[in-house]
């Protein structure tokens, strides 16, 4: 069977689903190729260990797609403040708060399952949208169209193919796009705890040279979500112990900022390898890459998902503003998308990679310098405002 559409989105994550919804609501026909096993399960009574700190760009995009208000609001926590601490005897400190940033919230902590459930529900009612199950085996590109061949013999034909299929992107590989890769030698350990003291909507982050970067993100109620970017050897040690032992280690590193921590789901501790991935291009003839297919950054700033949603905004804008004689996969349209995203992606890659290098060093002069730097920035309101505006996805 041959399925024709204006846009074919490959990938079943939140970024790909948001792109499919955006194109459909813009009046284009869409095919969404999803794995045969289906997407994320609906949010239940347990707390998903995979969470995202969504910024204002993500909030506005999901709001425009009628997805934000479809999520379970009782499972979303607003980030009202962020407290960043260095290490050593003279640890530096940097504080941000929503009041100082003149906004209602700095970000929102959202579970992966909550987000994907709302996106799945919206896709069921999206006009001119077809969700196709199967596995892509070949991508054929021509001046007129792109053809995605599936393992069952079906063919998806479209003017534009959107690769939203993650860090190991099949679409990117089919286009022979080169890649710069660097492993950080770290794993992100994620799980959730109940905390003795109320977090009051604050997100905490501790930068340590020997033990990596520890972040505690607020969840509704007296709950917190851990993201510990730990060196591989330490990560293996943390994973080998019990969830209660992990809670004790987190409490020690964090100075017991939230009091005693108790695992919500002792069995739900997961780890993800951390790496930097820079594709040499985010477009090819009739192809655009978005999300992790286009860039993978260190999670210390919590902006991987936000970069992906900003890609969706940039691609939707480029396509919607195209001249009437150009189709959505036109070379000039895709060139505008790539140029619109270049600065934002490069800045985030440079910032996260640079901070990881700076704070992973145990050299005492660097330790002193970075703590002084944190304290200095904390005393400069103009610089703080610029940093937080960029983090929220806004421009001064």
C-alpha cells in the first residue's frame, strides 16, 4: 500500500508527536510512523522516573496544540526557584527565582508518561493525520518527493520527512549525515523520593568534581525527582546498592537540604549514558531532523527536550511562512529552518559542554575560580536576568 501525505514524521517520542500535531493543525496531511509496539503508557498512580523541566517555549507550543491543559495538572510541579551550588569549603552559590525573573514560573516539571498520554489523545482527533505502525527499511529521496519503505511492503510518500527518531536516528543515517560524538563517561541516575522537608517549588543542583552533578527537581507534594550525572564507576556503585542506600548518598551530597529521603518505588532506579552528539547538518534534501536526532547535550541544564520543542517551533514557522509556489520540503524552506536553529543549538551545546568540563576538574585553582564565578554572577542582576531569560527560551 502507498500512503501519500504532505509530511511524514518518523519517531514516536514527544517531539515527533508535537511536530505531527503542529503540521496537522496547520492544514497539512501527516503520516506518523510509530514502532509496532506503540508509545508510552498512560500515567498511573506511580511516579514516572523520566521527567522533563519544560520551559516557556515548550509551554507555549504545547498550549497552542491544546496539549498542555490536557495533561494531568495534579502531576505537574511549577519551578519557582533554582538554587545552584558549587563544591569545596568555599562553595559558590547562584540563586534564581520566578519573582526576580518577572514570571509566574521558571519552568514546569512534567513526567514523560503524562506528556505522551496527552499527545496521544490529541493525535486521535488531529485532522488529516494517520498513525502508521511498522519499521522503516529504506529512504529514497528525489527532487519531487521522499519515499519511506516499510518492512511490510508499504510505502510512505511525502514532500517532507521529519526525523524525530532519537539519538540513534535511522533517518540521519539514511541521509549519510556525519556526526561528532563524545562520551562524557557518565550515566544519569534517575529515580524519585519522598522528602522530609517541603521543597517549596525549588530545584536544587550541586556541582561536584568527584561525584558529578546532582539535581533534585520538585514534584507535586513532598516529592522530588533525582537526576544524578555520575561518573561511570560511581554510577555502577550507586546502581549496585539499594534505593535506600542511594537515598542516603543523595542526602549526604545535598547536605540533607530536603531532610530525609525515602524511595517512592524502590525498584524504579534507571540509568542513561551521557554523551555529546553534534550532527554535521540538521537537514538534507526533503529531510529535517528535530530533537535528539538533531542534537544531544548534557542534561545538566535540563534543556534537551526544550531544544527539541524549539526545533518543532522553528520547523513549523519555516513551513508555514513558505511562498505559495514552494512545498514544505523545498530546499529553501529547510535552509531557513536550519539557519533559525543554528545559534540556539550551538549556544546550548557550548554552554553544557563547557560547564561539564569546568566542573568535572578537581584542580584546586579551577575549583576556586568556578566558586568565585558562581558568587559573582549571583551579585550581578543584569547577567542573572540574561541567563534566566535564555533558560526560559525568551530573549531580552
